[in-house]
């Protein structure tokens, strides 16, 4: 291609204190084309786009717009360069008209009064040329979500940019609205706009894109022309086959059923059912892996199990006792241990010390660390140091803030707390997400060890490699339902991928 | 150029070192930080005074003289410190549990009225019975008043900041109605907006001759220590801390955050109510409307200065008491406005808030 690329990101590096979000990313896109960036949550695509849009500054690397190197320090700079972002959540004033919302922040003047008429003509021209279905005098409150998104696009077009970033635009749309959005995107591209489309819905990406870039753990793994690739290849890249060492599992015959989920349904936003009629069983000494593309109900399933979300229909049994109406403390006492995906905000309290995090369950659920009403600080310290040693947590002092620890060590604190509380059932949700290889292996070994000591484990992960490596049985989740069941000996990635994408189902 | 870079790097490293080492001495860190805040606040106030062409040296001199430099000043400072201890502690405990109790003012009022009611209803009781009884009445009234906003929060998702603030006005005006009509001193038409005096048996003991410093101060200090121990060394304290700093985490490890909020608010309201009782039994000796002149709101400043630490409340409430006493001094002696101190408080609130917002944003960005 001889054309000058409209956007070039060269060797972009962005580090956050506990992770590297963009690791030498090179990204190029051309006008008249729709360019998708796909990847799991946290793969670094949002960070990359925030850098392009000036919300974040890269630690390293350069940005070229239409062949010229630019410094983008703020969204205002980005808009001056012709870059606009259509946000996932629409930022609009519901009681103002479409026109007022569009000219907000960039008020046209006609002498000393607001030049509404001029702006109206200008915007109407844009509306006509792109076949939008909007009337400028309507209030935002009266619009559907799809129309609100059109307003957002209109805002960008009015500002005069020719590079448009769409951050997960379809996540709030119905399928009809998605279709209409795609028509608009295509017509914009044909008129010479550069479209960057961020998503993790692969079927949509294949519908709309010309080029697809895949990101995983901060790296951009490659950019492919749509015709030259297949969904399976993209899934493989997205989910990854890391070079981690194989883990040897001992034979362990499964025992009694510990967790039984019977036709579970969970309600989500706008009366949707992110989990529909889902049933599964976990036995002692058994690891059940749930594979699936993120956003297919995994989060809702986990929340329902741990008690952060209400069950809509169906029943959850632990040890043959229905725990639907149990609160968190009661579920904990039933022997449920839980490793959440968000170790910073849910799995630990960053404002507390290491030992306070380690002993949280023992302090809250029992009185073993107390002398009467008073906390026995000597015992707490003993338990703390003991756990620090047996889980090999690197700390200077157990009283230091947990915030000082690396991500891997924070995860070890979490594991130590959860596994030392004598649970029967371990729910691990994205347990190795964002960890380095050493910490990842450590966590996996602990999960295997837990299996040997008799735990039943429900392993939910977007990392297919992890699922294949650890599980005794693999279930595939898609749109809130189990669509496939495999035993771990016979299965390969290629067998699972079409189930993950919702192209095939067993049941 | 290179030299400059090296220097800059060294400064950054030194800063990081100091910050890190201070993390372990959080109390000293806090003290230094608040000292800095006060210095900046006084500097800003000075600028304001210069701009309005006032003799700031004289004002500061009188302010100090009528608060800490003379025995009379210290006595008066301690007198004002007493109710501020209770108000500050009430706010601090609620904040610790993640609840914003802006209704301390109202809880002080209902507590004060309830204690007065107990004293004038059972005047025949002896000192040993009467004082505890009136304290109990105040605790019950204060905790009920604090319970309402938190109940509304969990039943109807009403923001406790708004409801507790609104309940202040209800408390102030309702008690005013009470002393205007049903409880007006006999022989008056309620124009005094006060009850009759409480029996002498109910008066709190004076700690210093010729002052209004009473045993209420001891009770307040004692409560601060108790609350400090509760937060630091009990299971309940641990749970309050976890809920206050990360509610989702606390839920995840099996705490019921709503229950902790109820408990925290009841403790907070009890302390505030008790503060009202101490003010009546120690200083006022009758319920008179609008007696607190905003002490409940000053409690918020105390708690903010103390970073919600019960022991910090002791220091902060002395400082605020001294300011209050000083403000009366400058008004009486040189006719400068008492509102100067309110301005100073405003500056302090703004400075601490700015600092916290800044730190919060830094945290947000890094995670």
C-alpha cells in the first residue's frame, strides 16, 4: 500500500505500577478502511486507544498522524489532529436537544449570539450525507440507545475529525441497531474516514473489518487482512498458548458432589439473562474448567455463586444444601473459597496491611484469633508469618501495606488466605490474569495441590491454555449456557474454539 | 544539563525515600501533614487580612492570648474542647465505617434535650442516679436520630449525607418548638426559648476553679481512648475498618456491610447525644434553643483534621476549641469579627479536601 497511513503508533510503551499495559506496540491504519483491535479485557487495547486520544501519555514511543509526528497531551490535542472517540458510555445531557448536545463545548457564534441556525444547517447537511435517522430538535431523553450513539458519532463528525475510534460500540446495542451502526461505519469509511473499532465480539469484528489486530497481555501480536485469517486463528492468538511448563497431575478419583448448580438463571442489566438455565456439578478432587470468550456470563455466574448477585431462577447446592438465600458469611462457612478476577479491588483491601489481608477470613468468621473481645495480636502475627513462609510471599514485614507488594505476591496473599480457611470448594476466576510466568505457575501448582487435598475446584478462565492444563473436565460457556462438555484427555483447542464462538453446540 | 538531570533524579529519589519511611510512622506523618496544612491556612488568612487592611499581628496576638497564652485562655479553650471532642469523635467513627454522618449537630440537639428532659422530669433523684439516667436518655435520643438516615439509606437508597443534614433542621426546630410550648419555663410564654434550670444534683463536677471545664472533658477523653482501642484491637473495629476502606472486599470476606453501617451510626449518634448532655449538664444547666452554635459542624472539621483517628481527635478538638475561644476573644477585645475563624476553618477544609482528591486521583491513575 503506497498511501500515507492516517495513524501510526510506533513502539508505544505504557507501564502501570503493577502491570505493563502496552509493550512496544506498533499499530498502523489507513484511511477508507475499518481497522479492528481485538483482545480480552485488560489486553491493553483501551490503554492504547487512550494514548492515541491523549487521555494517557506513553512512557515511550511516538505517534504519527498522516505522516507527521505529533505530541498528543490531551483529548483537545487529539481533536485538533482530527482524532475523535465515540465512547462506550454516552456522555449526553438528557434534557437538552440533539442540537444543543452537539454544539456543547464548541459553541458557534453569530455576532454575539449563539449561531444556532448556522450550526443547524451544517449538522443537517452531515445528517443527510450519512443517512442518519435524527431530528435535531428532539431531546436526548426521547431517543433510543442506538440513536444516542448516532448523536455521539454526529458530534465527532461536526468537530471535523476524520479518524474515529469506536470503543466497544456494540456492547449496548440490539442486533438491529448494530446492523444500522455497521452500515454507518461502512459509509463513513467509503467517504474517506479512518475507522478504528475496538471489540471482543469476534463475529462482529469479522462482519465489519478490513484489518484485524490482536492484542494480548499488552503486546500487539499481529495485524491481518480479514480475508487471510479465520476466527479460529484469531481466537488462538487472543487466548494464547503461553510457553509455561506442563504441570503433572496425580491420579485422583473424584469423590462426592460438592457443588451442584441446577438450571441457574441470573438477571443482568435491562432485564437480560446473562446466565440461562445453566447446570453443572463439581466433585471432590476434581477441577472443572469453564472455557469461554469473556463476557459470556462468567462474571455473573461467579457473582451468583459467591453471593454478590441474586439468583433469578434455579438452585445452587453446596453439600446438598441449597445456598440460594445464604449471605456471604454463611457461604464462607459452608466452605466456599473464592479467588476473584480483580485482586486489587475485590480480592484484597489495598488500604490494609499484609497481615490484615491474610487473616481477614479467620478474624471475621471465627474467634480463633481472639482473647475474649480483644484480638490476640501475637496469634495474628504467628498466623501471618506462618502463611507468609508457607506460601513464599515476599514481604519485608507483615505489617507493611499490601499496596507495596507486586501483583504476584498480592495473589499469593489471596491464595494463602483462601486456601488456609479449610474450604471444600474453590472457585478460581481468572486466577492468573496479569501475572508473570513464575507467579502464574505458582498459582497453578497451588490449585493442583488443592485438588490433591480434596478440594473441588471450579476454574473459570479466559486463558484456554490454563483450562486445558489444569482441568479434569472442560465445559464451554457461550451466551450464558453450557454448550459443550469435554474430558481433558481427548480435547484440543481446535475442538473447543467453534464452541467458544457459538458456532457449534452439543446440547 | 546532565548535572541538572542527576540533581532532579536525586531529589525524586530522596522524596520517595522520605515518603516510604514516613508510611510506617503514619501518626507522625499525619501530624506533620496537618501542621503544614495549618501553616498554609494561616498564611492564606494573613493575606486575606492584609487585603482587607486589618492589623493581623494584633488579631493573632489576641487570638493566642485568649486561647493558649493565659490561664484564662486555656480554661476557655478546654471548655470549648469538651463538646468538640464528642462531636469530632462522632463524625470520625462514622467516617471510619464509611458513613458520612453530617447530622451530628441534630444528634447533639436531641441528646441535649433528652438529657434535660430526664433531669427536669426526675428532679428528686440523687446525683448518682440522675446523671447516668440523663446520659442514657441522651444516648438513646442521639442514636435514634442517627439511626433514621442509615435506615433510609438501606431501605430506600436515600443518601445519608442529605438525610442526616436535613434531620439537623428538624431536630433544631423541633426542640425549639418543645421549649417554646410544652416545656417552656412555667410563668413565661416561651419567649425565653429555654426550659427551667435542671436540679443542682445533675450538675457535672468542675475540674478547674472559676472555669466551665467539667468532668465532661474526662468522659470525652475516656471515650476517645475506648474508641481507639475498639478500632485497633477488636473484631468489630477490624470489620469497621474493612467496610470503611473497601466495602466490596468486606462483603467478599463475609462481612455484612449494612450491619456494620447500622452499628457505626448508632455508636456515632450515641457519642453525639452524650456530647449534647455533657454541654447541658456541664455548662448550660438548662436547655436553651440554638445552644450549640454549630458545634456539630465543627466536629466535621475536627474529624477531618484528625484524619478520623480517635486519638487525633483529642489534639484536633483542643486546637479547634482554642480557635473558638480565641474567636470570642478577638470579638470582645478588638471588635474583629468572630467569622474570621470560620474563614480559617473553611480554608482548612478546602486544603485537606484538595489534598485528598489529589491523592485519590493519583491512586486511581496508578491502578
